[in-house]
């Protein structure tokens, strides 16, 4: 969203705008049962903190997963659309291998599941619609700054937890994969489910939701496999 949002104010057209971002992790289920489920997690930030590159979206994922691991969640399943740049990239997959094997995490397994093309309506869409309604309820539909943006998100649902992405949360995640290692495996675009498991540096995947068993691939570069502690190459800010 572009801020400030000042409908009918011509001055705002010539104002330097701030780009605000909102990555939503919403529980599955009908709206009638949503209050009985875990809260929706809204990871928010603005362009002064980060943008929307693969590394930065990965940092938003890690912030949400860290929230869950602090509550002793052991098995996390995330349904996402098929946006390769944001949800199907090696920076994110390497980060999942890292967090699931971290001694500071309670996670035993993280699974990404991807919607089939043409079937992309998600629980998060309802949250975003609620945000739009909350904006319209503001006097004149106006949002002046980032704090206003955060406030309307908090009003979009009765069960929403807002996580502000901080500079310290934004890491330069890099994909620790070898193209040579991956030549015999399907491309990421063909995978409909990808799973990281504690105790393994391999990724487990399916190319159809009808498959019962996972295939596996070992994506890491040989030099990272020689060291037990080097699940992820060092990153820099």
C-alpha cells in the first residue's frame, strides 16, 4: 500500500509516498470458525526497513515461523500461491532447512503446499478484504502514516497478531544449492509440496497432490555438506 492515502487530496499526488508491505499468514477454515483457531499473523514493514526481494520475503517467513516456534509448534504447514519469486525460491528453502535444524527452534517439520493454478483463493484474501473495509471506515478513508496502516490491520479481524519486521530480522538469505545437484530433479515450478525435516539437509517434495510419498533431493553444494554445522552459508547484511 502507498502512504499517505488521501482520497480527493491533490497535494498527496505530488507527495513522496512510502510503500508499506503486509505479508499475511492466516489459519485455514471458514470465517465462522476463524475465532476458534490460532491468530492470523500479519508481518508488516515499510520500504525503509526492506523491500520485496526473495531474501526480504524469506525474512518475513522466518519472523512468522519464529513466532510459532516460541509457542512450541512442531509441525508447520503453509499454503501459498505459485509465485516463484516470493514463495518458490532457494533462499526460502535454504532458510527452512536452517530453522527446522536450529537448536533454538521447536520445529520438527515445515511443509510448503502450493495451490493449483486457478485455485488461489486463500484465507489471507479475507484478511486483506477486511483491511480494505477498515480503511474505508477511517474518516475520509485517509491513512497518514505507517502507524495508521498498522492500526487498520489490527481492526481487520478480532484475532490478529501484528509482527513488525525490524532491521535485525532482515537477513541476506542465500540459496545453498548446486545446479549440478538438481539436474536430475523436477524444477521448483513443477513441485506442489516441499518439506524440510529436522535432522536432514535434504528437501522432500511432491509434483502432485495425489502422490502418497515424497521424493527427495539434496540441494546443497558439496562444500556446505562437508561441515555438519554449515546448513546455511554465512550471510551478510
